[in-house]
C-alpha cells in the first residue's frame, strides 16, 4: 500500500502475476493447469513460498476454467487439447464479430436483454436456447406467471440443467481458490486482484464488434460507437465494485488492449478511448478501489494524458512503455509497475535480470511509487532461475 | 475523366469510403478502363502508406483503406480482359503466424503494407507448421520470410522454424524478419532471425533494404 499511495516502502515491492508459469514451474502442462484445480493450488503455493512476493494475482481465476468451458461448449477461446490446439500452448481468445453493426441500438436500449438473448447464445452452445426466454420489460402482472411456460420447454430445460452443472463446476474451482487465498493470507501474502474491469473501447472492440469491426466503426459507425461507449462507462463499473465487495478487497485488475501507441491516432485516443476509460477509473476510485491498469504495448506517447487521475489511487502496469519517461510524467500521481522484458526472462541470464531490476530500482524506484514485475506478468516460458533472480533482487533493493 | 480520377485518389486517401466506392462505380459504368482505375487505387494506397509512415494514419485507416481497395477491386477485376498475372513485383515475401499462435492482426497489416508497396506476399495464415514454411519457400523462392507471433510461446516456435529452414538448406538465400507484440533484439538473437520489427513500416523498410528495386 505504501507504494500505491506513493510513499517509500521498506524495500522494493513485487507482485507475482502469472498465467501458466507457476504450473509449468511445478512440472504441470498447460492443459493440467486449466483442469487440475488442486494441482494448480499446490503449484501456486510452491511458487509463492519460493519467490516470496509482496502480493499476487490469483491464478485460478486466470486459467482454471477448462472443465466449465467443456460443459458449456464455450466458443470464444481455443485452449490446450481442445479442437485443433496442441496441449502445450496457452488458451487464446478468438477475435471475431460477436455483435453486428445493426445491433448497436439493441445493446444500448437493453444491454441485459441483448446479452441474454443474442450474445450468450453466440459464445457457448449451452446458451443457445436462452434466445427463447421472454423479453421481460414487456412482461408484467399475470404475464409474468404465464411466462414460466418458456422455462419448461425441453431445450430451455436442458440449457438450465447444463448451466447448473457448469455452476457447480465453477463452485468447485472457487472453493479451492478461496482455500488457497486463505492459506496464502495466513502465510502473509495478500491478494492484489479482487476483481477485473475493462475500458469501454476494449469491451466494444474485443468482445462485441471484433477488432476489424471496431476499427472500421471509427469511420462507418462513429456516432453509434460513441453512444455505446457512453453507456459502457455506466455499465462496466458496478460489476467490478460488486465483485470486489464479495471478495472482500479493493484491488481491481484492468487489462487494456487498445490504448497503446500506434493502434489509434492521438485524436482517436482522445475521442474513443481515454475520456470514457477515465470515467470508469474515477467511478472505481470513488467506490474506494485501487485500479491496477495494465497498459499493454508501448504507451509512452499517452503519458501526459493518462496522468490525469487522483493521486495515490491507481497503479499503472506497463509492458513496453519507457519506464523512465513514465516515472517523470507520473511522479506524485500514479504508482508504476513493471516491466522486466519477457524476452529477458525467457532468453536472458539471471545476471542480466538482476542488473535490469537494479537499474529500475535506482531510477524508477526513486521516492517509492514503484512495484517490480515482469512486462505482462511472468511469461509462461520464463526460465525459473531468471524469475527467482528477479524476486530475489527486489529483496536486496532496500530504501 | 482526368479530374474524376484525381478526385478518386483523393477520396480514398482521405478515407471517404462511401464517396470513393460510388465514384469508382460511376467511372466503371461510364466505361472507364478498369486497369487504369486500379492504378489510381495503387496511387491512393501509396499516399495512405506515406501518411501511415509519417504518423498521420494508424491501424484504423489501414483497415479502412484495405476495405476500399477490396470493394473497388471486386468491381473492377471482372471487367479486366488482359492477363496481368505477369506484372512485375518488387519481390516475394512469405509470411505467417508461427505454430501454436492464432493471432493475425499484426500479420494482416504487414501483408497489406507490403502489398501496397509492390511486394508479392504469400500469406500462410496462422498456427503455421514448420513444414508449411519449408514447402512454401521451395515453391515460391522468396527473398524474405516474415514470422509473426503475439504470444511468448512464439519465441520458441520462431526459433524452431528458422532452425528447420536452415536444416533444409534454404537459409542462405533468404532474409528472415520477425514481428509481434513482444519481440526485441534479445528475441532476434535467440531465434536466429536477421531482423525484428515493431510495426508494419519496419517490415516494409526491411524488405526494401533487402530487395533493392
């Protein structure tokens, strides 16, 4: 907390953020990490004890959903051993159009109805019959009673049964995750990610329109897109606020995909990305939360804009952004986190890693407000000796 | 017609999609030579490429330019009678996302930028097995091979692909460039590539440097 609130802690703090590295470190495969909840818990515990970071992001929430996806016939991801993908690769999101351009108005008018009737049936086979459920805003009084009929239809009944089965599977995973979080807490390791949130443009581009559709919409459907983004500024925060409350914490992980230099022009960034995302951040902060924003790619040219947030509340986690420039621009405003390069952790040596970490501490660590991490968390293929060197080095970096 | 062709070039370069496609349709309907029309498209694409290189245009503009080119190409190509397949190219590039990685936005943008700069690009797609690269190199004899990958697993897949190209005795006559979210000098050395690029302009510069006009 000292680092986030821009004070000097005793020494350089670290967070362990990993998708598959902790599993691979214990000899598990990518597929096992997604399916074996107990094995993953043991692997995470071992990694935590070996590395002794100051915080961590729960790994089950990041990867352990293989069995639930099987039950649902989930379609937005390819994962190891599923369909065409080999067993020794991580899961990958399938970029596609999940909302047609003519459906903007449907989403904006009734987001829940759209998600239930249109979106969910597109992302998993099990949800297809949900399209038969009534549109409730027009179903009132005795029509509510009559509407129960639709739930007894054979295909809807099957969907509900499958969803209950998926829910039970998710409860199994959650129970093991909760037990691990408690065990780690007892060992003195707090979680630093209690919920996840998003930038409005990322929701539009990644999850609704697909990357191609979203890019073309900057020209073809500009007004519709702006209207949707406005709605998302209101729709996105409550989910994160409620989830954090349920998890009993105040740290929100916010991975960004479209904010980086080179994807959009500065004008497009200030029209379609930053103002709406800034609103989301302010809402989360007002609710007493600390967003850890992962700015993917290089965002050096955005620094002057994105520094405009209340001081001591956010953590900006940078992948390739110039950390020295980031420190200059964000000093006294935002705690920065990162960014030992993935390439160094995979192909470099422990000495190179140590030198890099020391250099970051000496410059970016000046005055506190800095958390050491890899560039987008520990890469799956990182050499264990390099990861150990990174966390060990932080212990030697004393203020 | 002279004025209209200039207007068309300007509309495409300025991202006026609807007007550009409409004007192209009108010109073709009025009997305008489809080969000349595609020449204007190329001229417009060169302007788009220059604006991208100058930091004035970004990915959304490249995406829209590609859409306009496709729409106009689809109207013009069926009207072309002469064979243009023997047209001279700046060089041949084989490109693909390496095995295990399913990402293609970066690869597609690089392909588009190379094509508008006159290169013939053989796009092998995503999750490309090593053997497909080898077969394609044997068939097309490219000057450059581009390996794309977004995930860190791509580092090893790139390394294995390059080693296999070497083992097949095909490495000497080609240049290999790698690109993707996390590549850098360390990854270049690790994989044995000749160069890495962080964006589509880097790819174009490398190919122009390696394949002199």
